[in-house]
C-alpha cells in the first residue's frame, strides 16, 4: 500500500490553510516535503506535523518551541525527552494563562465598579434634567 501524498493545495484544503502558510512552515524548517519532479508533495508525516504545529500555535506556543518539540521526536526513539519538554512547556503555559486570567478578572472587577459608579451618577442626574 502506498502512502497518501498531498499537494500543497490539497493539504491546505484539508487543514484550512493557505498554500502560502504551508510554505511558511516549510521555510521555517517545521516540515520537509518530498519532490515529485518540481512539485512539492506532503506525506502522512508532514500532515501529522502540521496538525501538531497548528495545535501548538492555538495553545500559544512559539514556532521555536514547536520546532524544538518536533525535532526531539526524531532524535529520541523513547520520546522521553519530547514528553519532558512538553510537560515543562505546558506547565509554563498554564502558569502564564493563570496569571493572565487573574489580571483579566481584576480588570473586569475594576471596570464593573467604574460602570456602577457612573450609572449611579447618571441616575442621580436624570431627575434634575427633567426639572430644568
């Protein structure tokens, strides 16, 4: 059975990416398509790497962090180093997001307090305007 190969357009359609975006990840060394003559063709490995890249980006990881993670896959057959790196990066990302959530909650509380104060002022002024 032969491996399913994708053109840049087919891979783009399947992953909801533009061909330009796929070539960008190729230029960054995150994927390495094969060649069929002058045409780039992407195999199962490239597709799987693109899925991991997109997931990493969605979770807020940098391209260099994603590349480091992907490169470990090939260098360690046990994948232990890859798992340890991922655990470390995920733990850091969770901590940063928790800090951001606290900051957002504090900002929302402050904005809601300002809104309540302004509403009270506006409500107090309404009867006076009707009398004018």
